[in-house]
C-alpha cells in the first residue's frame, strides 16, 4: 500500500484559497487600522482603550491563526492544533511562573517597606 502525494495534492491539503487569503488580509488590515485609529484620534481613553485594544489583538490573533496558519482546518488527527495548544500551555507556565517568582521575591526583599508604608 503505497500512498503517493503529488504537489497538487499537498497544495490542496495545506493551503487556503485566494479568497480566504484576501478575506484574512482585509480583516487584518481593518483590525490594524481600527487599533491605530482608536489610539491616534483618542476615541477612547484609559481602561476602555486598553480593553478595546486587547479585544482587537485577540481578534487579530484568531484571524491570523484561521486564515493564514489554517489552524483547525487540517484533517484528523489535528497535530497542528495540538502543537499550538502545547505551545500556549508552555508560554502560560513560563509567564505565570515568572510573575509568581518575581512577586515572591518582591515580598521577601521589600516586604518590610510595604508594612512601613501602611502604618504611617
């Protein structure tokens, strides 16, 4: 049982269509221009601006993953999705662990200063 793949089969299996690339590019461009406009023209300020930009960034990430990296569109087993999930897990462990360690070090090294500030 020899299963041969020619170049056309590989292109069909792993690449999107021109339409999907144009939709992805247009969505990315719109999200980028919206983010820029909200900051440049000061449409929102403070926490509202931060939350809006985070929302645009997460939407941009989703657009990039679906339209350009084709995550979730591969046949089963979904190795690319599993690899992406594992990468996100490792990043979360590193970031949360680093923040935890830095907070603990701050408490151990500077704990007496925060106590003095609250008693004054």
